C-alpha cells in the first residue's frame, strides 16, 4: 500500500514538474515571438546603409569567401531596406566608410564581448529548435560565443561554417575526454562514425551534459541502441533511474562493452550486496563469486530488461 502511495505521489510530482516546464517554454516562446514582431516593426533608416558592393571595394578577399556561404544567400533576403548582406550582421556602414574605414564606426565581431556577439547571431538563429535553449547553454554561461566555433568568413568545414572539423574543434576545449576515445573500447568518434553533436546539443538543452533526447525523452543512447530501450515487462531499474552511465563509460573504456569495471560481478555488487539494506535484491548465498558465478551475465543474459523472466535470465 505504501509503495502504491509513493508511486502515486511521485507521478503527481512529475506531472507538476512537466506542467511547469511546459509553462516556462510557452512563456519563453511568447516573449521571443514578441521580440521578433518588434524587430520586424522597427523602422530601418536605409540612408545609413551603403550596400555590400561598397564593402567589397576594401574587403574583397573577405567578400569572395562570404559570397560562397549560406549567409550570403540568406542575409540578402533577410529584410527590405538597407540591412542586407554584410550590414545585416555588422550594422550600417555609412559612418564607417565616411570615416575612412574607422573601425569604431561599425560593429566588429573580433574582440567584441561574447554576449554581444552571440546576441547578434541569435537575432536570426534563436527561433529554431536547435538553438532555442542557447541562453541556458554551458557555452553561453561560460562566455563562449558563436564565433569561437563558427566563422562566417573563414570556415574550414563547409557544413555549419565551423572553424575546424569535429572532433578536433571540441577537443580544443574538452581535453579531458580526448583520451577516452583512444582507449581500446570506445565510440568511434575519431574515425568519424559518431560525432560529439550526435549525443550532445552544443547549443543547450534541459538534460545534464547537454545531452540530446529522443522525442519520447528517452536516453540519447537509445537512438542507436534501440534494442535496449524496451519497454520490458521486467525492467532493470538502473536503466530508468540512473541511465546507461550507471554501468557504462560513454566515451571510452579499457573494459569490453564500455563497462566501468573490469569484472562484471564487481559492477553488479555495487548495488546487489549480500544484505538487503540497499533496497535491491541481494546476491543469493549459494553464488560463489570466486568461481563459476563470477560473471553475472553468463546467466542473467537479458540484463537490460526482459519480457519473460524477472531475473533477466532470458
């Protein structure tokens, strides 16, 4: 009875949390829509804009690189008036030109405050699902602006205008994970079969480690490992409560199957002790851990969940 009450209370708590999240998202979306309407309604003083052809006279090399990118195609269609092409991002250039190229008369991204840089980029990019949570992203919070990873003029990777290809770009800051992908058992990121952004949303999200989620809010791992997703009649609780990382090291490991421990039984014993104090089923007394029962998964083969056996034996 108490278990039922706990489950009911927990379900009610989850419902409240979900409602609050949906409400906050709705408010945020409404605020963004209002800002977009205000920006669209704001009058443009076309007399302050000189056009990209004028920019080209001094910045020909940059212009030639720029006109091959998606930005060149989209900024010329951004809005009517003068805020097009180069000036769609850098602002009106009349004062800059009349000042003989005075850099203080126009916005220059290099050397600008990260927040101001990202604000300009997000004026166009904040409305898609990919960038909707950029304000709460760890990159933004830690002062990493858009141009730290992207270059509208000198991109080395055509897709997404990256300054460097993955994973080298990510490794330039996240050196602590680079060594994981050199271990004997790892996700093949260095080989290009998997990318960091397949699992992480670098532009922010609601999950820890900025992990991406499926439409059903399942673990990101299930996108590839769908056979482990279930639902199962008999579930292994850590899969739902702690996630795959309860047993696996996601980047790389010295152990097969990316396990956290070299011996399977030692991993299982972290939860399944000889006592019941932990609240999990204990190891039976007839299991001799030093001999034939040392690898739990030799018998408990369906360890991620089973539709036939409560002890995951099939």
